[in-house]
C-alpha cells in the first residue's frame, strides 16, 4: 500500500492548495474488502483522486482514457495506481480481460459508466462496461454520487473554497435473470446501475435519467428493476 499512501499525501497537499473540503455520507456502506465495483458520475478530472482520498487504503484498478498515458505527470501516476488505459468509448477484449482478472483477484474496480466527462454536470447516457463486468463476475456494485466536482476549477479561479460531497449508497447486485446473461440484457442492467448513482445525487444532476420511472421507483424505496427495460 506504500504507493497509495504516498499519492494520498500528495493529493491531500493539492487539496489544501485548491481550497477543497470534503463532506462524506454513507461511508459505512463501503464493503470491508473487495472485490466490488465502484460506479460514479463523471464530471471532473479529479473524480478518481477524490475516491482515492476518501476511500480506505486498498488496491484499485480503473479505466482511464488513453490520452492520459503520455501525460508527463498524470500518466505515470495513474499507471502506478492501477489504470487500464482505453480509447475513449472503446474497450477491447484484452482490457476487459484485465478488468475481470482484477475483480476475480479481489481488487476494487472503479469506473464511470458514462465513459466521457459531463461538462454540464448532468448525467449522460451510459455505456455498458460496468454492466458487463458486474454480470460476468456477480460482485457487488457500490454507487457513488459526486457533487460539486463540476464547479471546482471555476471556484479555484475565483479563489473560492469548494465543498465536494461524496454520497455513498448501499452496495447492490444485478438482478438474477434465472438464465445466462445475453448482450441484449446489458442496456437494462446499465440503466439499473445508473439510477442507483442518480439516487445519490441532487435532482439538478439527474440529466438523462431525470424522467426515468426506475429512478422514481428507487426514490420511493421501491424495486427499480421492473422499469429498467422500459426506459
């Protein structure tokens, strides 16, 4: 864990310089050990550092867009911390195999199912990567909603402090279909995952999922799954 301790020290120094404060709810929902998949809304380049600072010290793997591979600072650090570099919106078989191997070995895997960063802060339609990994491994999924990452750098320019909120939901598993999962099942699984993230966020972030009956059901503490294939 030496590398994670070292990077955490560096990130906490950066946090103080950028006037960042954290407010965390649901920390008790974090499983005591892996494997599990952390899914989150993607609004900033600091999403991964925010997780690493606020989660327990543990081994991580995560997807990172290939453009960061050659960055003189972020590239080596991200690879050192467990990044699997992918082309934007594209994950090939070897990269999926690396992710599956990590989960099968008990590692925590983090990813933003949307694939691309939202520049408005609102959630966008997600890709099926998280659903694929979860359906293959059957590991728990931990939904995390990040609030105010989207305004961080605007605040930094004005020398204004930012309180970044992490809302950590309860872990859940994909529904058991009673048969082998098919590729055509993944969009409904993806929707199920995304409304669990949306349920951790204020309404202004719901974006693409704002009118989802599955999200409405979840917010009423009802089963969201029956609505996921209909959206």
